[in-house]
C-alpha cells in the first residue's frame, strides 16, 4: 500500500497523532545519537582514507592503545560492539600486522 492509496484525511490523522506523541527531532537521546553518528562517520572517512581502517578496527585500536593488553570480551564491553564484530576487527588487524593475538591463559 502506498501513500496514494491512503485517503488524505487518514494520512493527516496519522501524522498529527505521531507528532503529538513524540517529535524525534526534539528528543534528546535521538539528537545525541545523530550527532554521534555524524561525527563518527566524519572521522571514519579520515582514518579509512589514511589507514584503511573501519570504525570497528579503529575502536579496537583505540581501546588497545588506552588499555594495553586486553581481552576481546573487554574490547566488546568498552566499545559496545558485538563479539562477532570485535572478532572480525581483531582478525583483520592481526592480518595487517597492527595487533598480535595471544591465547588467554585464564580461558
């Protein structure tokens, strides 16, 4: 069903009810997320062009730079990335020689 199939009166009612419930543009968490994503994408272009890194790659490098030797689990917690995304980023960085992976003796 397209907007053309919905009578104008019905469309206006839906729009008004959505606007009165929550205007996302005025919702602080939404606005903060937009700013965060905009800044993140801007930086991603820079380190993507200069170093060939993705955002997950960069997050892993930044956390290792701050923490030193660290587990993948800790990287996931600090970056809020899912463990599969962390694993892929670490694997890519290891293949490129940016990080060295060692077994965790506590595992």
